[in-house]
């Protein structure tokens, strides 16, 4: 009988511990994701995009100017590092494409270039196509990256550098993510790596 009581007590401790863990994780997730997420998630669904908040990050509101438009942001608390996102479903790009008489699936190229130019000091940025292996990770068809020396601007919270990434999936949508930092060393790329799996096409 005493043995049975001991086993039941241990089982109670294990179950209580599991419940505490679930409640704790749920509370942490609520603290990290706020009201901005609903609008962003709706836009992501329309563009065939999946987003998961990466560990160690929390939601922030991006700043926008007349030349930049971002709908969602995340940051590592206590670190000088932020990522801002914008998403365009294919239908929105289709409208823009028709207005400019271009293929709507190629609109992402101009979109990325325009955002990089708006951020950069004297067009001081380096662009390159993303390799096929990276595109496969995000289920994308095309992509480019831009490493940018930023203008000193309140709209970028006076950050000094940015890595802007565009990803596009044919007939589905386009993602833009801009990673902001004051340090272009190893820590910057380690922080990017922590969030590298947070967004992708379905």
C-alpha cells in the first residue's frame, strides 16, 4: 500500500510539472506575441507564408517612412538587433505588375531594389542572388539579398547596417525581411541564424 502511495505521489509530481511547463510556455508565448500578429498572420496566410516566433525573440512595431513599409517586427530583448517583415500576396503584386507593364512574378526585384535604395546612404549596398540551396530552405523560386550601409535615420532607429532579403514564390507571394544592427560582425550573423527558420512559403 505504501509503495502504491509512493508511485501515485511521483505520478502527481510529474503531471503537475508537465502542466506547469505547458502553462509557462503558453504565458511566455503570449508575452512575445501581441495584437500586431493577427494582421500580419492574415497577410501571411493570403501569401502562402508560414511564420513561427523564434525562441528568444519578442514582437515589436517597425517604424515606417514614405519610402518603406513593414508590417511586423521582432527583436532579441536587450540586444541591438531587429528584424522587420513585409509580405505581398501574388494578387497585390499582380496589380502592381500590370500597372508597370511587367511580369507580376518579377515585381519582387524592383521592390527589393527600391527598399534597399531607400535605406542606403548614397546607394551604398551590395546585392547578390540567393543560392538554390537557400531558396529550397524557404520553398521559394527566386531571391536576392542586399547588405546595406544605412542612412542615419530615426525611421531605422539609427541602426548602422542592414541585411535585406527578398524571397518570391511564383503565383503565390513575396516576402521582404530586413535585419538591422549596429555590429556587422559574427554576432549579427549568429542572431540572423537564430531566426532563419521563422518564416517560409508553404
